[in-house]
């Protein structure tokens, strides 16, 4: 058959070239979602060091609280960090994103007066737990901590641009939430002190975070 009898060949070749280009240009992962951290053992003030548990005496799991900031975890443990014998911890939140997206739930705050706009926005907080090596009892409380300031942090995922806001009473003082998230993704959240009372806000991505395990009591 002659080339002129096969007019579809140029179009087919062009499609093949486009397909090849698309395979060579995958969506780039978020570099900041590669978290290089370290497990530390601190007292409740997040400053005073305490004796570290040997790695054989605890295990870490990384579930999420979907649809709320607080409460019991609602997802499985699908974040798989690499934990070294020197307590270094590396995790890739890009790799676990597909599992997180199918685990998101409608936002339904347990605290009164909190709202999110748009109301369809879904959130999830990564809430690590330190458990017995062969059981389910907690051996300590776990918090993300800014290495430079020792400020406790929350790591929150939102599936679209959204604003989380509201005000609650905290020990007779107002505690406000004013989280402005410009796009889907992960955000670090911290409690800040102001003249008008404490407020939770999104903060810049820390240069280094620690995963602190503190006593239960």
C-alpha cells in the first residue's frame, strides 16, 4: 500500500509523539513534602530533655484525623516513614497522597463555632502516635515541634483553597482560629499570642521539625 493510501499515518505519528512527551513530563512532587525530622524525648515544656526510650520499646504509627482538627484518628497507617537507629525520621507525603485523598471525610468540627469556607472543603490532620511495640497502648504523647522555636505545630492537609475560622472559649479567654490556605496541600499550623488573645494561624514551612514524645502524665 502506498503512503498516499494511508493518510492516517501522520496523525498517528503526531499522537505517539504527544503521548511520549506526556510520559516524560510527570507531575513534579512537592519538595517540601519530603520531611526530614528527628525523634526526640522531651518533657511537657518541649524544652527539657528526658531519657529516650530504646527503639525496641516503642513504635510509631501515622494515621490522620479526617474532617476535624481534634479527636481519634479515622484512617489507617499508610504513611511509611524511614526511622533510623539514631532516631532520624524521613517521610514522603507525596507517596501517601493517593491513600489520603480516598480517606478524606466531610468536615464536621467537634469544637463549636468553627467553620470552613467553602463548606465542601475537606481537611485531615496528621496525628502520629507512639505505641507499645506489640500492643495498642500509648507510651507517650506525640507532637510536631519547630526545632528553632520549640513551638508545637499541627500538620494539616486541605483538598482545596479554604479558610478555617472561628472562636472558642479556652479557660475564660478567647481562642481564635484563622487559617487561610490558598491552594490544596499541606500546611503547618501554630498557636500564636496576640493582644486580642491567642490565635491559630498557618505559619511558614519550618526549616526543621522535630517529632517530640512527651510523658502521658
